[in-house]
């Protein structure tokens, strides 16, 4: 954040590794969280969510308040985890997994620091990914976990995009990351544009609109999936190509 004051810190302390895993699967990987308690925060206010494991280690992510339940029972705040891009989401998944491992066994000598364990885990994933054969890369792309997918894409780039787009667990931030690539082959552009679930995400639509390879019928489909109010903004936003702005204006006035 660019504000001179630090954002309010909201702490979510978990009882055990199973609680971490359960919340990651049901909430965090979808970039949302609910924290019980009463806070002096307003809707749309930014804060810092600090996820704490009782055996040591924490994970911080920028969040935005989207819901407030002020009265008991069940008082708390609903958060949109705006800081969870694809890389941060992979880091959070690694934190959840490493917390589970730390709960079942003692950390090796010299690796008691959670940050050191996180760094070691990242190095081991990348080392393993780099040794994969072409066939193995495609298998990991289609079926791998988030941390594996992020490491795979960062290591091998465009050669694994097709496999990644076939992975049923692919997250919206990952799709958006691929969608904005200016070197994305047309068949893969078509794959993303044809997926109604992905196109329902504003993040994916914005990524596609910024990609010069999206034009003609594909551009029209993306714009038609865009809410009217957002479409009016696109028609006047200078960051977009003139082709995008003109197509948006045509739809708005049509």
C-alpha cells in the first residue's frame, strides 16, 4: 500500500495443521477468508491478514474487507485476499504443507526458522521440476499441485501452457497470468475465451483485453461478457488498445 500509515493487522490463529489445510481448501485458495471477532474496520478498507500456526510461522497477505457482521452470534469480517496472485497463492500452499510436516516431525538442525524451511521447500520444488522430462512436465502441468504448476510455468514458460489450461485445479490468477501473455498461441487464446467460467472473472477479462492477440470475434466475446458499467469504463480507459476501446464504445452505444 502507498498510504503513510500501516494497514490494520487482522490475526487468524489456527489450532492445528488440519485447520490450516481445511481453510486453504474451502476459503483461501478462492482468495477469501472469514475472521471471527469485532474490528474497527469499514467495508472496502484494506488490512493485513496474518495467518499464524501455533507451532511457529506465519503468512501475511493484503486483504480488503467485503463483509461485516457486527452482532453476535457469529460476529466477524469477510475478506477478499487481494494480495494473493498466483505466486503468493503458491507460497501460501507451501506454508500450509510445511506447517503440516512440521507438526509431525522435528525440523532438521539449522532449519527451525519457518522462513528457512519455506526457502528450502521452494528450492527443492524448483530443483525437482528442472529435472523433469518433456513427458513428465506435461503430466505435472495437467495434474500437479499449485506450487508445482507455478514452478513449472516459471521454469519452462510457454511450453507448458497448454497442459496447465487442461488442469481442472487451475486457479483464476493462474489463468489470468497466462491470458495476458503476448506470445500466447491463438488456439490457447481460443481455449480461454471459450471457457465461460474463466470469462466470468474480471481478472481474466482484463488480462485478455490487454493481450494484442485477442481480436475480432474473440474480443467481441470478452467484451460481451463484461458488465455494462465496466464496459463504459473500458471505452474511455487509455491503457487499453484503441481497438478495444472502439469495440467497447460500439457495444455501449448499440
